[in-house]
């Protein structure tokens, strides 16, 4: 590892393993208390809105934004990605089965955070280049009074978001697709990268209409197939369900009682890796998904806030939990530790153990859809910030650069790109969290107004 790579990794580790985890989790706890457990109180409403609005061919997105369901699908497209296949595996490998419990806990508080992000996104959305747009850059700058300080915060968020997600993040996603298919089919990375880049470019050119149309059609099928397959694997091993759940719950507080001794895992590691990977997967507080929720066409901001709660639930309590159960029920974790299986390789091994040789191909196909949908979602989030920084005139060069990163990323060694993406992910979270904490009165006021009207 070069000195530059090591420096980037060390800075990223400091940000993620100390300051940022506590700030993200603390913000979720803060909003949970201030809004009186809003994630519980509004869960039923959010679920009803998702079910009633679900469609494969809804109203066309346009100048006024997306439908509430299309916004949810776009947010989930970005949230449910390689992190759901690899994130749970990484957490289990490093923190034992108990890490999953701490993932659940961080997601529970994250629901209150994402509710607040969605409301602020709605409150400060506006039209740019004839299309509705919004997100943290707008509620940071305008919500904090358009001061020099707020504009610096908003600008730093936008730059970090474009670098972390649209450029470096999408290069990593493309690489994940290429590697997954290389492991099961005799195809070159340059061929896979070219196909992914062309398909992505076609969707980018179509703007918000094509992005919304893609998300509402692909996301339900993508997540549904993966969840159904995972549930079937779990049911076929019905006798191991309760032991697996026991490993998760007991392992959260006494890792040595649940393989912790053999795995060399402590409570500190279970908490650290569970919370960190959980937050990284569901993105609550990171400032990414508010870009999608901001443009939802709803009568009141709190309505989209309720819908946003469901995105974190689907990401962590459904998709990521499915991955965790399949791994815990089908893999000897001690042996996996000995041969250093982790990340996507551990997930792939678990599905091969359950489904035979077809498990590897199944994961490769799932990874294609998960990673590609994330590319589309992250592109859209970056587009919003390009509009904030330079206006609609910057979209054409931005699209070209993103497509190039997707193509080159499929062939590159991505360790340093991963570390840079992690670093800028952390840097974009800080301005967003500062705004969330300073603007909590607006969130509380909007919530109270809505509840009085209901």
C-alpha cells in the first residue's frame, strides 16, 4: 500500500470509527426523543402510503417532481446495493453474529433521522432548469440563513457528494459488477464495464423521467427476488432459525457465548462493526436519500417523512437481515474466519452452500441489479448537487464524467477508490448532520402541524 493510500485509509478510519459513528447515532437518538419515537408512531402510515402508491407504471415524473412512490424507489435504489450483500457479511466476519443486533439498533434510530431529512428536503425544494430539485445543499444554505458559513457548508457537502457517490462510488459499483461476473462467466472486465456504462448513460440522458421510471420498475423486482430466495433458504433450514436469532441477540451482549471466543470477537467489536456497517448501508444521516424525498409530490412534507421511514426498514430489517440469516445458518463462521472469508465472498459462499453452484450465479445477478440501481440513484443525487453548484449547464459534462468513471472503474484496482469514497462519504455527512441538529425546530413544527391537520 502506498503512503497516499495509507494516509487516506487512516483519515477515513478516524472519521468513521470515532467521531462520525457517535454523531450519526446521536442524531438519530436526538430526533427519536424530540419527535416522541416518530419511527413507531408514523410507521403504519408510511407503510400504507408505500403499499397504496406502489406501481410498475405510475404517473410520469416531470417538472413538479416524482410521485411519492417513485421517490421512495429511487431512494431504495441507492440504499439497497452492494452494502446489503457485503455489509452484513463484513459486520459478521469482524464483529460476530451479535453485530447484526447493533445494525438493527442503529437502523431503528436512523428511521427518525431519515424522517427529518425528508421533511427538510421537502421544505426547501425548488425548480432548477425547469425541474424540481432539492436536498441537503438547499436546506443547509437556505435553512441556516444563506450566510457565508451556511454556503460554505452547503458547497462542501455538494462537492463531497459528487466525489463520493457519482464519481468514486459509481466506479466501485461498476467494479463490483465486473468482478462478480468474472467469477462465474468467462467475460472480460472491459466488456462488462462497457455494457454497464452504455446502459447507465442511456438512463442518465433521459433525466428525472427515465430515472423515476427505471426505479419504480426495477427496485421492487430486484429486492423482491432476493428477499424471496433468502426467505426460502431460511425456511428450508427452519430448525436453525431460532438458534441463529439467539446467536444474534446473545452475541450482541456476550460475544464469547456465541462463537465470540473462537472468532476473537469482543462486545466493542460487535457494537463498532454493527453500527458502522448498518449506518453505511441504510445511509440515514449521510445526506444522500433526501435528494429523492425532496422531489416527491405530496400534500405535506411529513407525509414523505413517513414514507422515508420505510426505506430504512426495507434496507436493514428486510434485505440486510435476509443476508445475515443466510450467512449465519449456512456458514461455519469459525472456518470462514480461518480462511479469511469476508464481504461479498462470504455472502457468495453462503448462497453456494445453500443452493449449490447456482448460488454463485444468483448472487452475481443480484449484485448486477443492486449495484446498477445504486449507480442510477447515486448519479441522480450527484446531479442535484451539480445543479446547486453550477446550474443545469453543468449536467452534460457531469454525465460524461460519470460514464467514464463507470467504465474505467470496472477495470481498476479499487482499494484506494474505496478508501476515497469512504472518506468523502464521511466528509459529506458532517455538514448534513450540523444542519439537521440546528434545524430540528422546523422538523418538529412541520410534524406538529401535520398531526393537528390529521
